[in-house]
C-alpha cells in the first residue's frame, strides 16, 4: 500500500480531482502488479476476475470524470 502524498506546488487542490487521480493510479498499480503463479502461469480465473473488477472501477472513474467536466464550477 502506498502512502498518500501531497500534491506538488501549483497542482490542483480540488478534492474530487485528487480522488479520481488517486483511484486511476490504483487501477494502474493493480494492473502492473499482476504476476504469474508459482508454476509461471497465472490462474486464469483469478486474473479475469481481478481484471473485471479493475475494468469496472476504471469505467466508473471515466463516468465520474465526464460528469464533473460537464458541471459548471462554482466559487
């Protein structure tokens, strides 16, 4: 598990954007961490199940990001 980090100076501080960015990073890390089993072959069912969950999260992130882009920002 990675430790939360502060945004770099000048970066957006919008909590919604930070949350979406963090979740997208989680999806990327999850996909990068998939490894083969002890015999060098991944268990196909486990890999497919994990990818299905990851794809659903990625889809929901895209929907949320598009909805936020369509909403006018208020001060």
